[in-house]
C-alpha cells in the first residue's frame, strides 16, 4: 500500500515549483493612461513656447534660440552626454543642425505640469528628419523633457533631456 504522505509531499513540491516558475505578465504601468490637462492656460503657453523655440531651431534663427535658452542651461543627451555651455550648444546647433535637420512634434504627445515657484515641465515625443535624406524617409519618435523657468515675465529653457 502506498503511503499518502510519501506521494503527496513530492507532488506538492513539484506543483509549488512549477507555479513559482510560471510567468505571469504584470503590467508596470497603467495600459490605458490618459493625460488630463491640469492648467489649460499654462499648457497653451508652453505649447506656444515649444512652437516658437522649434520654429527658430528649424529655421536656424540663432538669436531667438539664444533668447530662449537660459544662461545656466543643462542639456542632457542620451548619446552625446551632458552639455552645460549655452554657447557651445548654440555653436553645435549652428554647425550640425542648421539646414540639415528639422524637428517635428508628435501631435497630441505633449504633457505639461506646473512646477511651483519655478515654471513648468514639458514632456513629449518628437521626430528629427535629416534634410539630406530623401523626402518621406521614416524617422522614429523619441522622448524629450524640457524644464521651462518663468522669470522676469519671460520663459526660458533651463534643462533639456533628449532621448533617442
């Protein structure tokens, strides 16, 4: 006769092992997350500033870019590293971007959040197009974060995180 304990213990051990090893998908974030604008006036203002800045970027208006970048700029690029010199960033833009690259905002991707006593943070997606490639060449969307400081009745970009 078979001892129940002798049979049951290994069986339960195998079941526990298999259940522990089974993979179950656990989402790391809400799948149906929807951004809701908290402050419409602030959102509209940052969207306008984004448009103003990147119109200057796309048209190589270095004076407008100079006016919008803060003197204490920090520019973090996942491939290029950290740049903290406003003038070096402007020089690099003039040398490597002007007439060669244009930025396209991914429609509907912008999120804007107020930062108390500072300004706002803008998070979104954009694409960069190499103007030396044939028209219609696909470009992948990449994430960006821009810190906007409101000081002396003007908006300035103080920090940029650009991820590709």
